[in-house]
C-alpha cells in the first residue's frame, strides 16, 4: 500500500512492560508500518524503559519514550505530551495492552480522511488466552481461536470497512474507545488536545470527540478494520467517573471546541525534528 501520509503511532502505558512488549511486537509485524512510534508513559518504573530500549533495535522505525512522573492517573496529560512530540501529520492512538491485527495501521490509513477522526473498538481476550500470549510473547491471534469475545470486531475486511465507515454509529459519541482512535494532528491542535481536567479514568475520549465534532469534524468508524485484541486485566477504578461526566456534559451543553488546559502548553518544549531516538522527551 502506498501512502504519502506520515503517521505517528502513540501507545499509552503504565507499569505493564510485558503487555507493552507484546504490543510492540505486533507493531513490528504490521503490513504497513507507522513512521514513528511514541510511548506515552504515565509514570512507569524503569522496567518499562528497559523494555523500550530492548525493543528499539527490533523496530525498523523511530521509537520515542515520553515519560512523566507518577502523580496518579494523568492519561490526558501524557497523551498531550506525546502529541506535542509527534512529527507526523496523522496520529493513531492505542493503549499498550493491545495486540494489533497485522493490517491495523493499513486499515486506519485507508480510513483517514480530512475533516474526520476515526473511532475503533477492540476484541476482548479471556484471562487464560491473555496469560498464554504474555508468556509466549508471540503476537499472532487467529479470529476463530478460543478465548475471544466481540465476534464481529475480529475481522479486517477492507470493502466492508469502507462501507461501514460513514454508516456505523456516526453520531454516537459513546461508540468509541480511546484505546483505538485516529486524528489529524492539525485537528488536535485546533481543539487543544485532551482536557487535562480529567484526573481519573473515563470519558476523556468522549469529551475530545465532542469538541472535535463541535469544531466541525465528522466521526468515522473503524468497523471491520483497525482490529485490536485487548489483553485481559482487572477493570480500572471508576471512582472519578462522576466528575468526568460533568466535564463531558459541559462540553455537550456549551458546544465547547477549545479546552483551556491542554496540548498547546507543551508545544514550545517539543521540537520534533530535534528529538533523537534515545531522548526522554518533556
């Protein structure tokens, strides 16, 4: 597949180096590689840095590690720092607990379209399958193997993906997962990226989607494309979700486009052309 779009793959992570390594191995197997990979690390210990350094020579693209101090759940902040570090036009965003289908990047690039952002989904893996894959550190997943949920999300079918992109839940802001989204970088700059008022799990992805839509963008769906398999783990603490619902409701009611505490505060610190592969940015 030929493409002239330069692509950053941003992978958020926190203290799960085994999952991150498996995720990076699945990136290495992509039929179309991103131009750079940026690890958005929300305060992990040195074990995660060691995995990244060990994986660096195995990946044929630039691998950057953007790290911040562990001050509790700060996903919006570390994503903003990673976006500021990006040197590419198009940003595909995932979490480090995903194993990517080999056409994941290719599918997302096929769906990329000016004036839109893309929201994908995931396939849940059972605890048993997840444990097996983490031990083996082999990223291949068959869509028919035992231990997978979400049957219709398992398949990459290019013609069906194109058909569904502008038809599947295009107006539903809750039909998206922050672990599988893609944006034009200029659009993220326009809305000031993620809202850093979010200090707990939940709704930061819906809120940025609302602001992008308020800015005039349309949501496309990665259905039957952009397939990602989610490694099992216990659910996150949802204690802060009620406060986050308030921020989301505010963006909906006030037709908010630009958040005050967001991406632009990092841009003067991040000159992508000057970063090296061994630099811990920001």
